[in-house]
C-alpha cells in the first residue's frame, strides 16, 4: 500500500517507490514518524494565500504582507514552484500572482480554471503599474501569456513578458530555432543593457 502511494507522486516510478518504502523500514522508527508528521503538518498548516494564491502557512502570505516588497509590480506565474524559483534568483522584489495552472483547453485547463479574475480584481485599485508575465516558454505558456495579454488590454498597467534566450553555458549549435529566434528578437545593447529599439 505504501509503495502504491509513493508511486502516485509525480516523477516516482514503481521501482523508486519500492526503494523509498524499503528505506523507511530500515531507518529508525522516529525518523519515519518525523516524515509522517511533516506530511500531516503540511496538509493541516499550508494554505493558499487569498491575495496571490501562493502556498503559505499564513494568509496573506509572507510576500504579500511584507512592507519591503514593491507593490507596484506583480509577476504572474503558473505554479507556486515558480515563485520559489524566482525568489531564489534574488533578482525580483515585487509581488506575485499564481495562476494555479496554464491555459490548455485540450488538457481541461481553460480560462475559468485559472485565477485570472482574481488578478484583475487586484489591479482595480490602480496601485499596480506593471504586470510581468512569467509563464513557461512553451506552447501552453505562450498561450497563457497571450490570453493574459488580451484580458489585461485596456487596463492602465504596463504588461511585460520575461525575456527568453540562449541558456548560460550552452552552445549555439545545440539551441533550438525557437530559442534562438527569441534571443535575437530580445537582444540588448552591449553597453547599457537596454533593449535594442
């Protein structure tokens, strides 16, 4: 039964699930109980922020309630894990909005399953000057960005999209044509790092 439950987790196959279950049989009882307690505690304490929809143990979350954050910018991401990735970069100090998915009607995720209406409500007070669309650089992410662009059109807010380009450490000969196209169209001036007009 435990193996079956582990196998239901994303990225965990039957063999890995079996290894995890056998590992828990070998570790001291207290270590296994710590894991069980952590899982139970997470399910009881973690919730979605009523403002940005990120996961948190408080509502509003630590980011939304932090007076040091720039509340004039909202970065829109697909999932809570994207917030963590951007936060780990240390390059952003604004607020977030988590869509809780991406626009993919063929997979059952349409406009109504996303938190777009909640985003629009956050923009009504006029404090937000810029919305950064940071959806994934793939077909569904691009469709989500286009949908957001349509829904935000006509609002008194600047809408931007995160830059895409050649990954650091890669070789141009192995980079896809779509990535090279994005990199070339989003190129910056060498001296002042501003976008090419």
